[in-house]
DNA sequence: GCCGTTTTCGGCCCGACTGTTTTCAGTCG
C-alpha cells in the first residue's frame, strides 16, 4: 500500500540492517542506509525512473540504481532474498528494541537461537542471558524496558502510514460504479497519533462490488471477513482494514458512528435518549414511533440533537459536547490557516534537499514565510560552523524575493545543553531571524535537571521556539521526564512558543500536553521539521494534533501574518 | 556501496555515553 519510494526505501534499509547484523562492511551498510533515506525522501515517484535517472538521486550509484530498477520490474531484489535466507526476519526486528543493535541481535541469535521479541523476553525471564558475554544485569533491564516501549504502541501504525493506505483505498473504491460517497472514519479521521485499524465507509446501494474490490486490492495479504455489510482484510504490513457499505440515506449517522470515539458516541447517545430519541449507525429515530428524523449528513444528526457539527478531532469526550451546547466550541486551526514553517532543514546539515529545492517546494505550497533552521555546531556530527551558518544566511538573503509573496527567514535549530545553555553566544544568536532550541542529548537527566534545563532555554531571550519539547519518538523513545507544568509556565511567561512537531514519528507536543500548555497561556508553532521536500506535507498531522488540543489561530504563531509574527519574535524571552 | 577525483582508490558525520570489563565494544544522535 506504501508508495513505491517508501517500498524501495524499506527494502534498502532492510538490506542495510542485514549487512550490519551479518557483520558485513559497515560502510556498505551505511551506503544502503543513505540510499534508502534519499529514495524515501525523493520527490518523484521512483517507479517512473529508469536506472539512469535513479543515479541522479544523491547517494544512489550504479549498483543500487540497477538493483532498484530490476526490483521495480521484477518485484524482487535477489541480494535481499539471499540475505533473508541467512538471517530470520525476527532477528532484524530485535533491532527495533531501543539499546539493542545489530551486534547484540546477532549474538542472541547465534548463541541462543533467539529470533523474535517474545522469545527474547522469555529468555531474559528464564535467565538464559546470564552467561552471555557482554550482557549484564543492566543490559537485561534496558532490553526489557525497550520491549515495553516498543510494544506500548501495541501494533498500532503511525498516522502517516495509516493516512497513505486510507487514501489509496478510498481512491480505489471511489472509482467503482455506484459509489456515492467514500471516506475514512475511525481514529484516523480523529487524527489520533497512532491508528489501530482503518475504518473505511462507502455510501452505495449495492455493497458487493466494494467488498470484492477491497479483497483484491494490491498489498492485501489476507481476508479476515467477507460479508454484505462488513468486510475486513489485513495488508502485507499488518494493518487491518474494515470496510462498511451503508445506504446513502444513512451516511451521516454511519459516519458519526464509525468515526467515534466510543466515548463521544456514548455522550451524544445519552443526549438522544433524554430527548426520547435513539441514535444508531442507521440514523436518529423517535424512540416511540420508530420514525427516522435524521441520518443523511452528520450536520443533520447533530442539529437534531441540538448541537452544531463537531469536528472529528474534537470527538474525544473531553468536554466538546458541553462546549458545543454553550456555543463555545473552539474554531480550531486548519491546514489553510498555516502561513509559514519555522523549523526546516537543508543538506547543509542532515536534510536531503538543497536550500533552493526546499524554498521552491515551500513556495509551491503557498507559504507566506519560510524559515531555514539547520542544526547548530554542538550536534557535532552535523559539522556546522560559524562560517557555514553565515554563508547560508547570505544564500538565504540572496534567495529572498525569488518567490513573490514568500519571505525567507534565516534561523537555526540550537542544542539545549545539559545545563540549559545553547550553542552560540548572544551576539551571534542575535543575527538569526528565528531560533528553535531542542534537546538532542542527555535525555535521562534527573527530573529536576531536565526541568531547569528546559526552563532556562525558555528564558533565553534569543530562543523563540522550543523544538519537539518532550523529544519522544513513537515506539522508540519515551518523553523526557520533566515537570512539564513548570516548563509550560516558563514558556507562557517568556513568550517562548512550544513546537508542535508535525513529523508523524514525533507529534510532539501531543494533544494532551497541548491542552495542558494552553491552559498556561502558551503559544505554539506547528512546524514540519522537514528534512526533505516530501516532509513539508507533514504539516497536516501537526494541524490535526493541534485541533485535538483545541487550538485556534490565536494560539499558533505561524498562522499569524508576518508583521505580527515578527513583532512577537522580537519580544520573546523577556518576562511580560 | 558511494563519492570525488589527487581518475582508480581512499575516505566515508564524530563524539559521548553506557555498561561491561579491566581497556573497550556497542549504541545513539
């Protein structure tokens, strides 16, 4: 279901992992990793490119280009197949456990025959790792904890993957004769950060063509159920898709029902009962007469319940029904409200695309301002220097004006050091239009130290935005343990915006933290943290998350017109 | 395996932290 680029990227990454595990040339593994990343982030669909054109992608040379071209024709890559035959896939999956890399994975496989995450947990609990060289008690503890982190996402997939699959399914089903309406519902429509399974809804008079079509879609691995009202399949990447076909007259009621959340549905059903009505996926009915009084659209159903239409992202039973009744439903921020991006990278540090390509792509997206914020020197591996930063500033200034209607800002993403300081002194920092500051190291300091560190970063007058404030990575790294209320208070006091990082692996701050921060009076920046042209599309996930946090345009600084934004940036860091 | 060139092979983001070990390997960003 994935796009060809992602498909190929996953395959190359898998090969890189297998090379690493089998102790192959580390530089070869690195080369495959770089090619995977380059292809994953490449803007054109690689299935439209031949071997020659593939070689124009940076870090893709003759060997990989030929392999990819052959794969796109034949559907297999022999080298990967051979590597798979030597090392079970479960061994590779062990590497998904934080703190467990290729060397430990191979040791576990070779000495104990462990080739799955559950088997590893069992082995640790049976104390079978005790005699293994290089595995002490702390390592066991870290692995067990890592498994917990990994499994906390419980088989749920991230928003971007779910959205991509859903879009493909909806496109396929919409093309079928007799399709009156088709969309996704469920937690994807509510934009939860992870999605357990996809709910697809079709309005049509006959269901069979849609049910059949679903089972025949590419990347469908198995059919779990096949009926007239509901069909369920599982994709090759393990995502379950439930399709329901409803009569067009029930569309609105069904959409509400299958969008959820369950708690929201219970809340509005209770309201129906109090009005002597009954709400189901088929419609809103008079309890006594059984007469249908609304069902065709969501608006109709909500209206007959005495409510305005409630955006799906608010339907979590967090007080949205009460707010709606008071007429105080927030007018939440939308994709169209986003005027700029204040956190992006280029290939000067770890981005994939050049400054020019990123800027052109931002202009195509209709942004009114765009900040380039490459990494600062303390993140040593990025090899940033004062000279490079200044040269980039000249390049940014020179490019400004290339796209009428889009203003370029030169910024940086600073590293918040263990004490809360950042890379450059005040004088140098003053030269940037916008400074994002983020934690990139020392994630496991004490709660007090982390809190002080983030508060101090907020108090730095040159820091405008705290990037990915909790540093969590879904399924990989837990949020840092800081007193977030203290951080939120400091951010509000100093006018430092907190980022809503839109990358689907981060979504940081998350909805619940946004709600808390907003109560402190914090302002937010919804940024993509784009490392490639394609990443610029991630804004919608950040916007969805912001909606779930009840944010309006007044809360989000990059929905503001440029003059207001610049005034705000000028005043940041001073206590008001 | 890629890149760049000093065109035919040498260098490849580099440093810090952790845990295990007793001088360093593995993992991470």
